[in-house]
C-alpha cells in the first residue's frame, strides 16, 4: 500500500438493505488497511447506519445516508452522515437510548455534529493496529 490517503465513499438510500452493504464495504476497507479484528468497526458502523434508517427521516418517507472512510496515518476514520431531521428527542423516549453509548464504546473517539442544512454526522475513529500504522 502506498503512503497516499485512501478513501472509501458511498451514498445510498437509508433503507435496511443498505446497512449490510455499507457495513461490509467499510469492513473490507478496514481489512485492506491491516485491521484483523473488525468486530468493533462492524458493530459501530451497523449501529450508526441503523440509527439513520430508523430515526433520521421522521418527516419524510426516505432519504440518503453517506458513508466515508478515510485512511489516516494512525487511524481509520468513518463518517456516517444523513440529511434528515437531525437529532431530536422522541416524545416516547426515556433518554439517550442504547445506540450512541454502544457506538462510543466501540470507537477510540466519537464526534457527533449537526452539519449546516440538515441531518446528523457521526465521525468515528478506530486506531490502527501497531503493525498497520507503521
């Protein structure tokens, strides 16, 4: 692998079938970067994508989800972004829920942003294995 940053990017409809496809693509990208244990990446990406499918488009029938994965010198950064209603509490929700705490526990760093316009952006950092980061 050369020293240039490598990048994976895909935008699909926020539908249940997209979760499996995008998860598999990100996990494959991570393996190319030297990650042997991709379980935490798969779980965090699945949860982030499922949150988009279930929660992002409350006021519309459908929308898109965009996934970008970037090879950084010491980490893999995965961004999951929707263009929906943003992070609003549900009237029937008792609190934060399980998704974001689970994602946070699977990542080395998690940032949640409200981009200009609409939607939510999750930026997940996964440190590379020592051999892959060298």
